[in-house]
C-alpha cells in the first residue's frame, strides 16, 4: 500500500517551490521508506530549482536529512525499521571500475531507489540527488541509509548528508590537510565553514577564512579560522601570502566555484600546494590560466565530489566526534523551520543571513 504525504516540489525553472501531496510507494527489493525528522536547505536545492543541474522537472527537493527507517523491502539486511539514519547520495555499488580499484568514494554507479515517488496525478518526481527529503517520508535505496548513534539530534546529524560532509571532506579527504598545515578557505557558507571545522579537527595550524561578507567571517572564527580576509577590502592572494611567510597556503579550498575564486585559489597556494574545488560552477563559466603557471606552480588542482566521503566510514565517525564535543555541528543550524518555509529559506540563503535553515518534522 502506498502512502500519501506532504513534500516540497519545484515544478518549473525559477518558480517558487510549493508543498504538494506526494505518493510514496512501499519499499521494493533493496529499498527503504524513511520517516524524515530533519532536512537542511542546501544551495544545491536552489541550483535544482533554477534549472542549474538538469531539466528533469518536477523535482522533489531536499537531500541533507536524518530520520528513522519505517519499513524495508525484500533482501535489506544492513538497516531495519527503527534505525536512526543519515541519508546519503553515495550508496556505493561495489562493482563499477572505481569500486573495483578500491576507490569507492568515486563510485560511478551509486544506487538509488528503483520505484518512483509521484504527484497524485501520477507524474513522476525527480528526487534531488536521488534522495528528495523535504517530505514527511521518503523512498530511498537501503544503501542510502547510514546508521549513526541515535543520541545525535536529527537537525544536526542530517547536515552531514551533504554540505557539511562536502566541506569537511574537501579539507581532510581531498585536500589531505594535516597537523601543522596551512589552509585557506574561500567562501564561508555551510560548505566552507565545514572545511574550516575539518581543518581544525585535522590539526591545521593556520586556517584562513576568505569571504565578501563580514558576518560569514565572524562565523568562520567560531569554527576555527585563525585569520580572516574580506576579499572585497583586501586582495585575497596577497593576504593569504602575508599570513604564510609570503609562500601561500598548503591547501586552498574554493567553496564558491566561480572563475575568480578558483583563480584566487590557484595563486594563493604554496608551490606544490593543492587547490580543492568544492563549489559547483555553472555551465557558462570559463577560466584562462597561463599554462606555464600550471606547470611551474606544481602540486595539484582537484575537485571534491561530496568530500570524497565514504558514508559508512565517515558519518558514524563524525557523529561520534560531534557527540564527544570535538566537532560543533550544531553551530551550522541557524534556524529550524517548517516544510512551508523552504521558499523563504532560499531567500535568506541568497541574502547570506543563514548558514543552514533546517526543516524539522
Ligand atoms: N562538491 C560537492 O559535493 C558539494 C556539496 C554541497 C554543496 N556544494 C556547493 O558548494 C557551494 C557552497 O555551498 P554553501 O551551501 O556553502 O553556499 P552558501 O551560499 O551558504 O555560501 C557561499 C559563500 O560564498 C561567499 N561568496 C560568494 N561569492 C564570493 C566571492 N567572490 N569571494 C568570496 N566569497 C564569496 C558568500 O558570501 C557565502 O558566504 C555551492 O556551489 C554548492 O552547490 C558542493
Ligand atoms: Zn561503484
Ligand atoms: Zn547539498
């Protein structure tokens, strides 16, 4: 028997989102239905709404979520009804060329539910990042459910499902920031501040936050930034070099994803340093760099998809560190809101008023 619940749908490019009745099928083989307890509003949801990801409207938005497994389909053994889980968009397949060479964080064939959630008209919905969690109950592949310690609050835990994991992982998994390193993070929204928190956890000794908004820089200090640069007032490359003995940082994370921020990151790192691009560019963006500089500066320019995380390895570990008081995930929650407030939350995000608005059910 399917169920009917309320969820947030983007019908058309650029149109305000609306709350609709959605039909959620019972879980089929390998699937689970999860009662969503909390779901954060991420910039990527807005990218979907703006048509920046693809044109598969209507979208069921939301993807940074935690909740309780309600029911599971045939053959599901890793999770059971009652389990507290964070939803992930990397349910590794175990069979693709990345999985087979032992790099499952690049899995090219991640699992999603086979059945579709629909509008009452029968029209199929495209769930954001294969999840769709601004909804009372959602249907996912069981591999998208990662069990974590249920003592963590859902509105905090859910954030690890996307942006916060992307930021922490950009610093520690992709950038491999370690004890005594210097790191600069450009763009201190939810993702950038998570990179700062990750760098502190990993023992970086110089952590430079760069943003155009002083409010964001204030929050960055709370997460562990040792220095801040407002790049509207000061050249960020010069500022980062001045704070690193004239050399540049070992790792620079671009958590904005624009040609100008990537270029800053490229020149603000030390020789043989690493640039990590975690902000998502749009298709029209181009960069031009002297090829001699690409050669001469050495090191690496990397992209970080979902912080190169392995949910089954990273989510339980990060939740444990949070519960031990070593990772202040609660500071990312600027406000908790209702399902009807997602559109308003997009506006607040656009104006830079929040790190994360989190829908709680
Ligand atoms: N790679 C991944 O797996 C992944 C996962 C989640 C989100 N993202 C992407 O990461 C990016 C950041 O997401 P978010 O939720 O933190 O967004 P956000 O809007 O909360 O934060 C962006 C920050 O960048 C700052 N900023 C904008 N332009 C700037 C500039 N020119 N110089 C310096 N700072 C600037 C803003 O003031 C803001 O603080 C988005 O592009 C999002 O889609 C990527
Ligand atoms: Zn795979
Ligand atoms: Zn996200």
